[in-house]
């Protein structure tokens, strides 16, 4: 599952045009627009210690975590369980689905 997801992310990243960053986000959602660090997202939940685990498994952009892309099963495979898993799952549920590739 992770290999397929990593390949999909690589294909999407290679076909997407560069995104402009916003100097001053106007909402929490725009804070995570564009290529956004999973580490920053995790740190916002006081779970920044998991950033290396996510990134070393190809999850380095939160745009590709929402929309049920990352599941509880994926978190278990990464060794994330218990309260931290619940916190991440709750925050995954509010992320937008990934952008469509044309």
C-alpha cells in the first residue's frame, strides 16, 4: 500500500505546476495550501516527533494525506498507535482530498 501511495505522490509531484506561497495566510486551511510540510502539521498537534517517520515513508506533503489517503492501517504500519494515532486520525479527517491530476 505504501509503495503504491509513494509512487502516486511522486507522479503527482512531477506533473503539478509550481505553487505560489502566500506570505500571510488568511485562514487555517491556507496555512497548509501549496506544498506543506507534514512536520509543521504534526508540530501543530504537538506530535512533531513523528515527522521523520512520515517523511521517510514518503508522506512529506499534507496535500496527499486527506481524503482517506492515509488510514488507521497506514498509521499502524508506521508504528503509530494509541492516543497519538487518534489525534492524527481526527486531524486527517479535516484535510481536503488531494488535488486532481489531469
